[in-house]
C-alpha cells in the first residue's frame, strides 16, 4: 500500500489522467472493509499532492493562515472538513463514522463552512429539516464560487428521496457528491469517484446490501459512545418517512456488538448508547433470534462499562422481559424514552401505532411498579390529520397522568409518500394554538418533576466544561438531567458524587463531594 501511495503522489492532481484513475480503481480489493481502506489510501495520496501544490503556490498560506497551516503540517493534515449533522442519535453516530473516515484520509476537523470539504448528514423526518438543508446549500454556492476547489457533500435520510435528488441536480449543481443511508461506509470510494470524474457523483442504494462497521470512527466524546445494534424500521407509522429511507429492520449479530463494546471499554469508554429505530425489535431477523432484553443483560456484563442507555423504544412491543432486565441490570440507566405521539386511541389507530391510550398508560404503570425512580421522556405530535379538540384533550390527559420528565413536541409535518399525507389536514392556526397549550402543560409539569431530587446526592458523569460559567463543569445524572457545578477539566469523563443543591426547572446547580 505504501508503494501505491507513492505512485499516486508522483502524479499531481492537475496531471492525473483518466487512465491513472482507472488503474487505481481496477486494483481495489472486492471485499469490505478492505476496499474502503484502499480508497482511503487513494484519497489521501490525491489530497496530499493537492495540498503540496497549494503550499508551493502560496495558496495554502493565504487560505489557512500561518498558524493553522503550521498546525496542519505538524499533524500531517492535508485539508479541512466540516461534518454537519441534522437529526437523530443514529445520524450523530453516522457522522462520527464519516468523520473517522475523513480524518484517516488526512482531513482536519474544522467546524466552519469555510472548510475545504463540507458534508451535510441530512434528516427528513420533517419538511423543515429539508428546507434547512436547501437554505445552507444556497449559502454554500457563494463559498464555492470564491473557492472552486471546495467540495460539498450530502448524505443521510433526505438523500433517499428521489424528489430531493432531482431538486439538487436541477437547482444545486455545485454539490459534488451525494449518497444515502445504506452506503455511509462507502464515503472514501464515492469521494474517489468524484475526484476521478470531476463532476457531481450520486450513489444511492434503494436498500441495504451489507452492514460494514469495521471502519474508523472519530467519537465526539472519548468516554461515551453510541453503538448501532440494528438499522431500519418495520413499523410504518402512517406519518413517518423513516422506513422508506432507512429500509427494513436489520439486526447486527450480538457477538459483533459485544466485541465493539469491549473495544470501546478498552479505549476508555464508560457509557454506551445502544441505537436502533426500535430497539425492542432487535434480534427478530437474526438466524439465531435474540431478544433485546437478553442483549442488554450481556452488555451489562462487559467490564469497564459503567452506564448503558438505549433508544428508541416503541410502546407496542416493550416487553415485561425488558422491564425486568432494566430493573435487574445495575449498569442500565433508569431513563426510558417512550414515544406517545398522541393520547387519543382514535388518532393512534390512524397513525398505525398499534397500541391504545389505555395500553400505553398500563405499560407506564408496569414500568413504574418495577422501577419506581424511572425517568420517562416522550415524543408528541400535535395536529395529526383529523385530530379534533377532543383528541387533543386526550393527549393532555395522558401528559397530566404520566407527568413526563420532558417531552419533545412537534407540529405535524406532511411527508410526501406517507399515508397521512393523503388525509384531511388540520388547519395550521389550529395546530399552532394547540401546540402552545401542550408546550405550556409539558413545561410546567417537567419543571416540577425534574426538581424532585433537590438536596439529594447523585452520581454525575462529567461531560464538558460549562459553556456559560467559568470554573464550572456540566454533567448528566443517570436519568439524563443536566447538572452544573464547580469543577475543572480534570473531572471530564469521570463519574462523581454531587449534591443537587438547586433545581432550575430543567437542570440542577450542584456541588461535588470530596472523593473518599
């Protein structure tokens, strides 16, 4: 591989020919992940040569400035990249993989859209997420006009929509590469194709062909990490585009998951978040089926891991077996995100959620009986097609009875191609008025609930320096509530005892207890 890189570096980007690229492509291994590792090397060779050209011409000095250029040269960096994440925890985890690949190629993370390569990892759960991406692409048009060598990439859920791809081809021709949710792992190869053909490169898979996980990852936090346990969704809620863009459920083998977690623990990770569109469905499509509860118990046995979280759970198949596992496993955090979406059984049926209001409330009762200190959070949609004031009152009733620690509330957003898009829509002014009433109710209850541990000593995982107050750090309780208290950077990544002195409604101010 070293000889291969040297050969490519002999050919400056301006003089590389189609034949050169064809020869490189032809020599690529067929199997994964070796194929992507090969293309990472090819990309690195190309961008190294381009970076050397920039230094020789003086362009690098004017572009990066003396201090940054010296830092890049010292660290062996050959360009800058900004990976911008829209959407859920699974997208955030995908972005860590994308950044890991790009840093292996030689790029330095630069959280600015002035970077040499800007990559948007998109979401399409709501239409405003799409509009935000289009707005940013319009902004980048000027950036690229001023820096023609700049690369712009798009990936993620929005890219699985044919209408979005067509609009980008038609109106945003300055975009360089586009790929979807099923071939995130192919970034290095897709980037190579863009280099080779010099024009917009689109590589979208309609469905997943393989799961490739053994590639570089650049974690945001050294002490905690997401772990994909499954991909896709089979639920087909009538308002949701996710099954169409993420595909059908595919579970990773438990041994692969456990091996990854053991490696993370050996690398200093003490908290893992098990990720899936519906983790309760984990294992159903494996050749040797395994329940999520059984997997949770095995993860709980991994040495070095101190906290285990997971999301998201669908109420329709959250089993008593899982509740028992959460109760029994000492490392599993007593926090559960359990999307409600609506408190009306009539609307839940139209949503194709497969549970009723009464079944949801009974489930909450079983969870709280087994785990009295559980922290419950949820998602609620306001203004689903056909929602009446009576339906909305049913939602308020559930909110008042369950008393969630927090709730993510959303106005219904029409997603073309879903069954709900063809239903009779609720007027926008009615939706907004109901949304404001719901938000007021949720905030009032959450402010009361989240202060219930005031005066108590709780374990806190310190995550960062406080953004707003010098001499303070920020961490999270097991129930996911944020705590701010005096401390310094030496505490980051540790779990310590903190007195929760004052509740501020949605977070605490505290004081760390002396060790020992």
